[in-house]
């Protein structure tokens, strides 16, 4: 799976905070409850304002963390239109 290009859709949630309570890492959780930890700092800062929003993200699987969650190097993302 490592090195695989993927496109995922899911909800953005915070994954880690610094000692001041600022979000420093984001995770995208899919409808099937798979968690993808986002590795790019530049993308993380853009996703921080999209907490609880649904996004579609394209990127490369960089590996897994200690808990078996996939690590995703996001190359691009867009906010999904959830209006029906």
C-alpha cells in the first residue's frame, strides 16, 4: 500500500496539538472510519480551518503510524459540496 496514489473523501478532524493548544496535525476520517494522518505542514495549516468539513483529497500513502492509521502525503484537496 505504501507508495500508492489515492483519492479519499472524509471529514477533517484535529490529530495533534502543541503545548499552547494550537492544532498542529490533521486527520481525514472516511465514511468507512479509516483514518488518514496528513503529513504536509502546508496542507495541515489549510485544513485547520476546515475542521468538521468534508473534503476530497488526492495524495500518496507514505506508510502507517503505530496504530495502523495510514499516513497520507496530500498533494491537493477540495471541499465537498454537501448541500442537497
